[in-house]
């Protein structure tokens, strides 16, 4: 008889044992299953001392399940007392004594059963979890008002599909041995695309385009309330202001009608719609639709923490927008996709609204609309060369004869260092995507868009541990036909995620023209300086208070600032500058100061007279 003691940690993406008032409650329904199965001749109980032991005779091979008080519980059972010992498999599991053990027991059992060669019991547990989830979701739907029922039902149906896949999938979603470098012609250099030039009818090409900005995020990571798109980034212009200016410039220059579509979340929709009134006289049609609203899941019970459909007040933390991969279903469900197709639109250009480098590129658009081989691409992903700061970024690979985006979370642990290698995986995804509208419609109607699940753990303000199930828009590349990667200049990837990024785009490193930022011609090097601002600068309000004016950074290579530091007016930074104010110290960089290849530390106060 083969003996196994299972002490496995929970697998990523695998269902966990729900936490209840007592672990026995959870096992009640398991034992009910065992009891009913016993009546049917499927399971035979075996009496023992203080341990519980069950014989699953209907499985192949026959499995012995024992729940003991100690890890060595199986030693009390003599293999000789069992019939045909060589045909039995023993699974010994320790009874759970706390939350962590309860969390791990289902995973332990599932892994042990998997090694025993049986999946039937796992399937029973999965079905029970799905049934429990359905009951809770039905209760939530029952609280919706009549005008909320339709879209709430669509959201919850989408969530159920994602939850089903979450219970089915285990471990890394890629077989590392199948990953290959993409064929040379599958990732084109931007210079080759640009060398084709532009046709005389570029205006008619532009009229086939829709610009979509992902606008679901809040500015909380930078200490701001409301949508991140409403944070001022340059000359008091917000991300949204700059986006509208870019598209308006296109429409005026080429006499076209390129609309802007914002994918909002329930977190950003109201505030965004209020601010859109200021653009009513601009030459840009602006549409919005909301991505789905999914319930957060209690990590212990695997049940939604929401009790009703409301998402205000105390219920704010019960819901989340499920990542930008939700764009396909939400865009389709909104009806906007069909409307744009009816207007003659053919492609969308999708990007994060905080990526200030993601502007409409006429050369890429022309390549899509007038391909040199006559066969149009359904999906184009802009990639750019990795630096050491980008080693965790998703990369394009060839996988089962398709281009596939591989993220670090999908990589087996043994190959993570290999994935991070800049020499082997030289490019990463900028999340600037060009996608055919007709292809989205076709695949969505066939339920054929396949995206890996991202399991995102969170701890809420009250200490409750939850998980969010999300997807990423770029992961769908493998579902489209004739997909292509284009290796673009780094300038097309200029995200503003932190105040360190904000300092760069607010500085004289960039010039602003018609909503677009371009590197200053006065900068001798095309690379962007490395800037690291400490925790005293994290919030935008604190950051702005610490700079009387943004320093001259044209000749800066590297800036690190830590501690209580302020900058006066007209400061110039060149080369490598490191400023460290230790705890209790303060450093005031005086107005007009020039710091070139300097390390400043200690205590320096400039007092007003």
C-alpha cells in the first residue's frame, strides 16, 4: 500500500476550504457526501480510534481517506488489515485546527487525490462550491431594483463563468517547454512600418478608427480621490484633458471624425461624466461605457462578501472592477460596439489613460488598414525593448503556433529568473493595442475569447482577506487571427504611476504640443532619467508642496530623494544627484542651486528673514 502525507501549500488559482463557525460545519457536507455514497456502495467507512477513515471504493484506484489528530495518524492503521493492500492508496490528512489549516485542507486533499489518480472527489467539491456561490449570487440579484436587474444579471453571469474557471484551473497556465521565440515576421520593427509612408487618403483611414481609453482606475495610490484621469499632470491639464486635445487636433488637422470612448468603472463613472460637460464644444464625440462590477470573494469561505447590489457606504469594498480584460464583454454588452460598427468604424486603439505616450500613430493605423500582404491583422500589440526596470513585464512568445502574452504570474517558479532575463526575453507589452471591431464581435458571440485568470489577493481596511478574479486585455491576443507585434520606440510607453513619473512629465524634459508630450530637443540623450522619490513625496499634495518649481532636469541621469526634503525655485539637477535626509533631519535645497553629481545628506535648513 502506498502511503502519502499531504502538507502542500494552497496552489495559485486553486479553490480553498471555506471558513465557518467550525471546521466541522464544512466537513459536514463532505461526510454527508461520504454517507450517501456509502449507501450507494461507493464509500465504505472503516472504524478506528479517534481518527476518521473512509474508503472510496468507487474511485480508480481505490482510495483510503483518513482524517487524524496528528500528522502521523496513518501509522495507527495496519496495511495488513486492508484487503488487497497493493490496490489501495492511502491519503492521510491532519484535521484543521485554525484558519490556515482550514485554508490548506481542501488544497491538500485535492493534490493528494490528484496524485492518487482520481479527480471525481475534486469535481464533487467544485460543484458544491459553485452551487454555494450561485445561491449567494441569486440572493444578491434579488435585492436589485427593476432598473438594475438587467445589467446586474449580466455582471453576475460573467462573474460565475470566471469563478467556474478559477475552480477548474490549477498551477501555472503555460507549459514552459512549449514556449518558443516568436517568428521574426511576427514582431515587426516600427521603423519598417514607418518606412512605408502614408497614403494620400489618410483621412479616410482615420475615419475608420475609434480611440478607447481605459479609465477605471482611481488616484488613491497617489493620494488623490476620484478618477486618476482627473489628476493634473502638465500645465494644469489632466490626463483626460490631454487625451481630448490629442484627438481634437487630429480631427481638425485631417477633417475627420475620430471618437473617444472611455471605459469607466463604477468607481469613476459619475465623476467622469460630470467633467465631460467641459468638452461639449470640442471637436470630439465622447462615449462612455462601464466595465463589469464583480463581488469580492472571502478568501476563507470562497463566497461573496456583498449581501446586496449596493456599492456605496459600507458596501464600497464589497465590489471591484475585474481588470481591463473585461473590455470585450462590457463593450459588447453596452451596445456601443454594434453602434460603432454600424457607423463604419473598423478598429479601436486601446491604451491606459495614464500612458501619455499612447497617441494615435498614423503609420501603424495605415499598416492595419492597408497591409502589404493584403491580409489584415485582427490584433496588434505594441511592445518595446526591456530595461532592468521592466523585467516583470509580460512578453510575447510563440505558443502552440500562436502569439501569446506570457505574464510572470503564469511562469513556473523554476523558470522565473529565465523569464526576467533581458537577453532572452527582450521585449514587453506596453498595453497599446489595435483591435478589429468585427473580430471582437465575432469572438464575443462565440464565447471564444480566452484570457488567463489573475488571482489578486487584497486585505480590506477591517483586516478581512479577500481575492479578486481579474483578466488582462492583452492576454486575448491568442484568440484573434493574424495577430502581430510591433516593436515601437520607448517614447510610446510613458506611464504615470507614481509621483516620480509625474516629476518627469512635468519637467522641461518634455515639451507639450496639442496634448502630446515629446522629448525636448535640448536633451542630448534620448533616454529618460531614473527618478526615485521617497515616501514623503508619495501623495500628489505633498509632492507639490515640496517643489516651489520643478527643477531643470535636461542633463539629469539619476535622482534619488529620501526623507524630509524641499526644493526652492529654479534648481538645476545634473548627472547623478542623491539627497538623503535622515530621520529627524530636514534638507532645503535653496533657490537657484545647481547640483551636479552630488550626494547631499545631513541637515540643511534655509530660514526666511
